[in-house]
C-alpha cells in the first residue's frame, strides 16, 4: 500500500545554512524554497532520487516547527510515506488501533491529500501519509 518514502522533514533553524551540507557536501540541489504561512513554515526541498529531503524552517515564533525546535532542537521532524489510496491506508491503520491526527485527509501541497499518524502510535515517529493528485494509473507517465 505504501509506495515509497515521499520525503523526510527535518526541522532546522536556517534553510540556507542547513542546505550547504547537502549541496556542497553531497552534490544535491536545493530545488526550491516555498513558504507555507498556514503552517508557519518555510520549506526547502532537495530531491534525492524519487524522494526529497524537506528542510523546515519556522517563519516566526508560532507553529509546529517553532514548537518542535524549542522542545527538541533541530532534527528529523517527520517521515512521509506515499500511498496510492490514503483513505484505505487511514482505515487500515485505525482498524489496528493507530491514532490519526485527523479524521479526513487534509489538502497538502500541489493538490495532494495528507494525514498524520500520532507519534504515540508509531514508536515516537510523526508519520505522514500522502496521496498525490494523479490517479495511480498515470504513475508511469510522470516526467
Ligand atoms: Zn511532510
């Protein structure tokens, strides 16, 4: 049901500073930086094959990433698994007792659908599920 690791979100204080390790050290490219004011975060995206590393920098003192940095410092914030049917994945997780952070999938970037599994149900990991907007049948046609 889970297809691949879509992205790993890393909480950082400064995207440009954090990106240097990956760009200058490992030859990756900082493809874009996007602000998501509703989440109080700026996202720096580095493609690694079919997956990405998302560097998450808080826009201000408020929001989940600002809270995370204050409590735990920089580090891995969440892991996102791409699934082909997010509603089926959510139902299967709930059926085996996992706690989700929302009842219904929420809208993510680019029209995707996302949902989070509570870290208490995932061995301390904040797990995100993501279903891309394209139907699974067009997967091979992506460029
Ligand atoms: Zn994410």
